[in-house]
C-alpha cells in the first residue's frame, strides 16, 4: 500500500516555512513571500551519550533516528532500538535514543566514534577513524528481478510525490518501490543521506522487506548512498544523477545493483545488471 496520510494533508508539507523576500522580475521588484526548506540541527544521542549533530529537515524524525542508527552501525537490527524521544530545544532538536546493551550505540567511545557536527550534504562528516569512514557492508542477498519499465514507472510517479521539492526546490527525495514500480514510501530532506536514512527507517517501521523492492534517489549515487542502501538490504539503488567510482566498487563487491542517470527513456546500469530485464 502506498504511503498515504490518514487524514487531509496540511496546507503545506512539514519542513517548509515562509520567508519575506524581494522578488525581481524583468527589471522591477516587489515584496513577496516565498516557501523555503527548513535546515535544522538534529543531535543524536545514544543511552545518554552524544554521537553526532546532523543538519536535517525536522520532519519524519523517528524514521531518521532508526534509519541513521541502522546505516551507521549503531544498531544491528531494529529490535535493538528500544525508544526514541524527540526533544524540541531552542538550539535545535535532540533525538534521545535508548538502545539495547548488545548494540554498538550502547557503548560509544569518545576517542573512537563520531562526535563532531555533520553537514546536511555529508554522510560521514566527523568520523574520526579511517576504517569507520569507509566501511564494507555485508553482501546483499536480494534476488529481486525488475523490468526496465518498472524503474520508468517509479521515476515518473516520483515527480508527483515530492511536495517539499515542489514548494521549495531545495530538498532531495528517497523512494522505495515494489518490484512492479509502484511507489510505496517517499521521504524528503535537505540532505540526500538524511532522506535515504529516513526512507530506511520508514521501511522498517512499516514492516516492509527492503529486498522486496528497490530504492530511487534524486541525487548522485556517492559511496555513502550505496553503503546505506546495501547496509539496509536494498538490492537495487537507482539514482537520477551519476555514481562515483568508489560507489561502483562498493556496489560490485557487495552485490548491489547500481543504476545511474535514471531519466525518462534511459539509464545506465553500473553493477550487477542481471537483476534488470526488458
């Protein structure tokens, strides 16, 4: 079932605010109001220990907490996340998470783990050790088979499922579709990594098997995006823009099918093309 609200949608999507501007058109100016995307500090703490501050759009934060924790290896499975408390503060928002004692997040070491701020455009900012900056996920084992037409269908529908993008033009989207190309979940954020983390968290909270569908992102496919998708068990990641060389190598070694330049009528398959068919 598609990700639809239980009641009538708000007048504007969460994460958007109005600001007064001076608009110039054809040599004349006029006072106006414009919708802009919120960029907001979100602090993540595990069992009382601070881990990172990410710049994110302050909506779908429970999804973000779970998806970030999984993709960053703070928890190995959703069951290790016991509680998420969202605290709205003057300086920003704190996500106070309680995780099981057998989770990595329960035993953070200040001299080894990320304790520095992360920017909205960066997925590994603040990582102190090289081996934690470049990680190798477990092999992807999904046996999904997709028709190229399914990717086209998801791509076409995604344009209609990005309310924040339509209003502000300033955010990224990450979507998950079934094998038939029907979009099931979409999440938006000013940070492309945040959008994907929110999508992963939403998948698990809704009880979907990530390997039963594929992910589509409105950004380039960098190493971090490929790593997060593979870590989540997503077998196919399609990006509207280009992949990086490191993303291709990681996708090849983990068994992830990586698609880039997904556009109407065309796309490039960089790794494991056997999952796609005519």
